[in-house]
C-alpha cells in the first residue's frame, strides 16, 4: 500500500490502523509520543507505576495502551445448531453474526489447514464482549469440557440476571436443571450441552412480575481464567497485558457458593481485571484452593479444537506493536511456539479478514489479540433511497 498521504481510499473503505498511520507519515510510536504527556507512567495492579516508554526512546513493556476491550470468548462446541439454541433459550445472548471460515491455515493455533462454522452471540446491550460459539469442521472437535468449575483453564462464563427466583422458574420451564441442588448467594450455575459451565448470579430475593422474561436484562459479566499461582498470574495480567484490578474476593475458608458441578463448597483467591478502555466485562482471575487441585484438574486444554472454553480474545489497536511488546516479554507461556506472528484469518462474510495473533499465559491458557479495523471518513455524500411512505390514518 502506498504511503503517499494524498492517496484517497474508496469512500467508507476499512483500513488497518498501522496502514492509516503509514499514510499520514506517523509511526505507531509517534502517535503514542504525541500523548505521552497525558500518561507517561500508569498505575497498574498492586499500586505500581510502570513506564510505557512513549516518546522517550524507551520500549513499551505492556499492552495497557494497546488493548481496547475484551472482544470475545471462544467456546468450541460439537454441534453448533444445538449450542446456539441452548444459549439463546437459557441466557440473554442472541446470535448476531455468522462466521464461516474457508479452509485456511491457523498457524498460531497449531492447525496447518482448518475450517470452522460459528456464531457471535451478544447480550441485549448490543455492544461490548461477545461469545463466539465455534464448531470446527476440520479438524473436528475433540474431547469434552472440564467436568468441574475449578479446573485450570478458562473455567466458566458468567452473566448477571435481575432475579434469581425468576431465572430458576424459567430454567425449570425449559427443563434445564442447575448444577447444584441449592442456590447460595443468588449464584445459579448450569451446563451447556457440551458441559461448559455458565454461572448466572442475580438478586436472590425479589421475584419479577409473573410472565416477565429476565433474558433481555441479562448481561455478560466475566470469564474465569483458573490458574495455579495467583501472584504469578496477577503479574502477567496486570503488568504484561496491562489490565486494571477492578475488585477482589478472597474468602478465608471454604464457603457454600453453588459455583458449578463437583462441589457446593469452594474457596478461591479471585481478582477481577478490566481493560482500561472498556470496564463492562471482567477477567475473573482465580486460584481455587477448595476443592483441592488434582493431577487432572491442573491441565488446561492443549488442542485448539478441544471442546470447551478455548480462548480469550482482546481487541487491540496495532497488532504489530503488540507483537513486539510480547516478543520481548519473558513471561509468555509455552504453546505451539511462545507467541505466533500476526497472521490474517478469514472469518467469512460479513466479518471478513482480520489480523490475529495468539499466545499463552503462564498456565498455558490460550489468549488472542485481534486488530481493530478502522473506517476512513467518507469523501462524498451517499445518495439516499427514499422508502415508500407510511400514511397516517388518523
């Protein structure tokens, strides 16, 4: 692509940030330098200050100023139609965008040639984080979701509901039984057809008027990266990813919590993080102390096509800059290579091609960065089409 600033893209054409900056003769670091006086040192988890190196010849060491939001959580399923029907019936999520990839390489996932079919699911707010239900067509899905909520990996997804009692009545009418016989603290958990744990915390006392559907008021809340060493993971998510510590929950002993299948009792060391640009969805970083870990429960999914919650994806502004930051980090976990180089994935129409890279956290949990696509301003007006009128019959 030409770097001539006079080159004009087609009206409404999408353009990547890096290409846009090249056209204007400004490197990504230069844009950051222009704003260095506004936030050269930023507070991170634990109250530490961390220099980003913008504008002073120092290299960036955190993704804090690069991550815009949690883009989506990938849930690998064995039957896409069945999964879509369940999630739309049992939760406040609805399918908004189909993703149907052509056969292609997904090198960052260790897949030489693959293809998937999927749906992006969204709550009624219409914005923010999505759940990407994804069925691999090649290679085909393998394995089963973790049988418990404390397994190391992406353990579960949570949505809020306005009334626990109303939600329980709705689930009963649908024939969906909660994973626990008793609900504590308004925390209801269910499992999707492939065994993925969905937690639905809500107000335990009021019941909505008869006939009220709670789903339009339900909102995506968080996902749980369950880890083996919470302090190590806090350093990674707080300092390398640059997420902000939003809240914490650390009970001193096992408590009744109805968090999911396997136990009514649980004890955790939980720290909820948010990107600085969008605080609506939280990354609930947790180490579970009870039930105690076993040899089987400390192993996250190894294969990218394994059924269950597979990846956590962040939207970023400049994926090449992010790659350089991660490449210099010594905290990046192991996978099919410590970090993949940015590559282009075709999600099929209407999403199209997007630049992506994948890497792992210290426990081997798959993380993903997807580059935001920017729109160039229209250079001319568009010709409107006048719709047929609707007469007012008064």
